[in-house]
């Protein structure tokens, strides 16, 4: 068995004396693991940094074997991230959430392309937090936990949508919230793609996406704890506001 694809490196760990096992996210083969021979060498180890864009050739005797990768660098993102603590935290959050969420070898082409575009924006500090928030919304949707934010779940109206139901992920208007208001999640306009994307609204949006990542996605994956990298990114982002 053999295939060739490009992909985003999600993780790398030492395997034996000289090899590494890597996980990558590819458009045509999903999240896929394999062994890189000589992956700890001075030549290859610097390539195997989280977030790197790689050209990949995978080979195995049988399809269900872990197989081995040959890797060639397309572009590195580690150098960009290392220059800024928030950028590094953001890159780590993206790769950790993908490794956590994606079923092995299941295709998610749309999410792959959105993830690649997001990581290519790392140098755009003014654009990246909003792009990241929208990426988390897309991640939830691809994993089966889409938010429905276009109309009120109670009245069906589209005006004055201010909250999100933590149970259903549906919008709730200010008037319809009633006595339940303290139990609802914030729905800033930016989460619906409206208005100016100031940092405070983005932070409020991250409260809502974070709830669904932890209470719906993570619990749906066997009640596993969400990667700490996500909390570190959000904490770093809030400190700059």
C-alpha cells in the first residue's frame, strides 16, 4: 500500500532509538499516523515540528498497518510561532484540538483546508483571533455539534439574538431568555459573523465555543479532558485584552 499527500503535522514522539511516530492531518487521508525512520536525526528532527506543512509518502504492507512516512518540508510554521507567546499558544491549540477530535483516517476535507488557511494566518496578529474563533465553530460543526445561531429557538425570530442554549446550541433572543438568562451562554454578534470583531467579543465567543468543546465534543469522545493547550491559548488571549 502506498499513497502521497500533503498534510499538517499534529504531533511527533520518539520511537525506539532513532525513529519517530508522527500524526498528520491530510485532505485525502484524514488524521493518519506513521513511523519516520531517522526521525530523531539532526536532518529530520527540525522538520517534525507541530504545525509544519509536509509532503508525505506513506507505505505499508497492509492498509491497517501503521506504516512508515517519508517526509519533505513544504513550509515550517514553528519559527513564526516562536517569536510570539500568543501565536505559539494558538498553534498548539489548533494542532492539539485536531489530534484530540479527529477520528483516525476519516476524511474532513473542508476542515483540513480551513485549518491550513488558519495556520497560514499566524503572522497576521490582528486577524488571527477572529479566524481562530470561526475555526472552532467549524470544528464543532464537522464533529457533529453545529451551532444554530440564525434564529431564536423559542420564538423563531431573527432579531435581538443575545444568547445560546447550552443544551441545544441554538440562539435565544433577549426577550425570550426570561428567568433562564443566567444559565445561557453569550452570543456576541461576531459569533454570527456580524459587527466589528473587537477582542472582548471574540473572548465572549470563545466562552461559548469552549463550553461546547468541553461539554459536548469531549464528553462525546468518552468524557476525555479537552487538551490543556486550548485553555492556555484562551488565557493568553484574555491577558492581552
